[in-house]
């Protein structure tokens, strides 16, 4: 019998009988004889497309009985929703034809001017012509990687690093080289050594990716002195820097740290977003790039989406024009500072000896290093059973390290729930330590909060 193409019903009738054959039943989800009938047809780059550990947690973490310290969802309870609703209503009634139509591949001019005003708070002097609006800063990073990286190209980033960035680099088949960071951010000398090692192999680093301010996942901030050193090292090795800065305005004291882009406009591609300071559901971000790079980004944007959503842009633009958005950001800062304080207090009260953690000055996250012998990924099922969720550290490394670490997020749960979540987590850790004392360790240490192993081979 001739094999039928996947999904096409086969024939079981007698071709000479004149009777119409009954079609074979269409396989339903869960009843395929093969796990994926198209596996041999996918492009090679899809091998790097795997679900992140954060996405896998969402179905569990969203249950009301679970205290989720996992996802980085902003708290939108403080947004003036009635006023936002009025803004959207007025927008549709007065300018709906334009807002619901296709737009520019680069983004709407008025919004790009407003974005420059936002970036000015971080010391950036930018022109709207060099701004490309994107579907969140995640798409911006995807476009930047697409136009710079071929399979096998080298990208340097911190260890640990943002899981969404690692997913992009994996999808484009990049070779990720991690660089150590500590409580003061990326270690300049480690960056210099990594760039020199890559150069020694005859290969070129396409760019260095960094989240210098209120880092995701580590929560630390690159100091002013180190910022100058990092810029100097990248200039020495002629390396482009991609600065991802979604949390820059969400510091808990004083003015926002000066962006790297403010001091080096020609060698830095800057990624920004309204997801953390307004509303993530609108998916509006941007890329500020040198002029030549901007042209490539617009072409990549047009081939990807034709244009970023005009309606989302119009909503953000109207919000910035008609609301005290600076005052709203100030409210967010106060809210997140209260929740950060609740998490740090709970960690100090409940964590067992041997645990340590960062103390962020802004942003959403605390990075926890577990006592010797514990494995955050192996412990996660027990934690979920105890109704608390977190993200294991392995999600933030390209090379499998970080099993002794976890990221805790304080942005979404109320302060009292944060305290309860940490209490539950500490109880799980205590049980794990007791089991190890009773039965002995069955696995050695794999990762640590700091990356102190040799960088992956880039040859």
C-alpha cells in the first residue's frame, strides 16, 4: 500500500467496486503514532527553540493557592484604569481610522519623539529618526540578533543572563560565551579575558549583550566606574554593545542610573520598553541604534511584521501625552520598593544557614544562592507541592550551570504573600537539607551564583 502524506486520509475501499471509501479518522492531539510527524522537515535552527523554564511554570504559578515568586509580571493594580479607558475611548472616537490602520515600519513619529523624552531621563540624547518601535523590546533583541548573527557566531553576555535573550541566541544558533558578574555587575577584567580568548581563536564577537541596570535575573547594577571600564574594553576590542534596559526608571532611590548609551552613542544599540513602566499587554518597545543599523532594523521589522501595531502605539502615545506618567512611575517605584523590602526581610528571617542573596536597588528580582548541596531545579516539584514557585538558576545559563541558584521575583505578589512564599520555600529547603543529612548527597554542586568556570569553547 502506498503511504499517504501526513494528515491526508488513506483509502481502504476497493478501487473497482464503485463504492466510496470511508476516510480514515483524522488523528487527534494525543493520538499520533509519531510524536511529531514533521520533525524531519524543520529547519536546523529550530533545534534551539525550546520552551523556557519560566513558561513551563505559568500553568502552575497561576493557580490562586500558589505563591508565585517566578514570573516577572508587573503589578498593574496601581494604574488609573478608568482614565486609561477614557483615553482609549477618546482615541477610537477621534482618531480611530488612523489608529486601526497599518502604520510605518519604523513606528509612529510622535511616539518616537516621546521615547526620546523618556530616554533623556537616563542621560541619553537621541534623535527620533534613530528610534525603531518594536513589539516589545524582546522583538527588538530578535531583530538585532537577526541582522548581526549567522549560525555559529559568538555573543558575549553575563552569567547569569536574561532567559529571553538566551532563547533568541539559541534560536539563531549563536555560540554564547558567559562572563562573570558579582554584586557590582559585570566584571570588566572577566570581559576583557573573554574577548581576548575569542580573538585568540581568530573569531569575532558580534556583540556583547548586557542588562546593566537592575539586572534580570541577578538584581544587581553595574557601578559607574565599571560602566566606564566596560565601554573602554568594548572600544579596545571593537565590539558592539547591546544594552537592554527595561527597568532603568524603576530604581528605589535617587535619579535613574546613567545609561551606557548616554556616553557612547556610536557603539551601542539600546533596547527599551513600556512593559514595566506602563502596560506589558500593549507590547510596545523600541530600539535606539546608530543610523546605519537603524536602516537594517526597519527592513527586518517590515519583513517580520510589516509594522508594529499602530493601535498599541497610539494608546501609549496618548497615555504619555495626557497622564502624569512620571508620577505613575514614581508610584511603581514605591510599590516595588515595599515589596523588595518584604522579600529581603523574609529571606533574612527564614532562609537556612549557607544561603545568600543579592540586594537590588531597583527592578524586580533577587538572586538566591542555596546552601551547599541543594539543587534548585531538582527541588522545584517539592516546592510546587508546597504551593510556592520560583525559577531555577539553570534557566539563565547557556551551558547548564546555575543549579544551586534561583531567581525570586517580588514585583507581582503583595507584601504579605511574598513573606508567606519565602516561608514556604525555606521550609522546603529545610526538608531537603534534612533528607541530605539523613541519606547523604546524591548529586554534587553544578553551578553557583558567580560564573567561575572556563568559558565555553568558541573554536
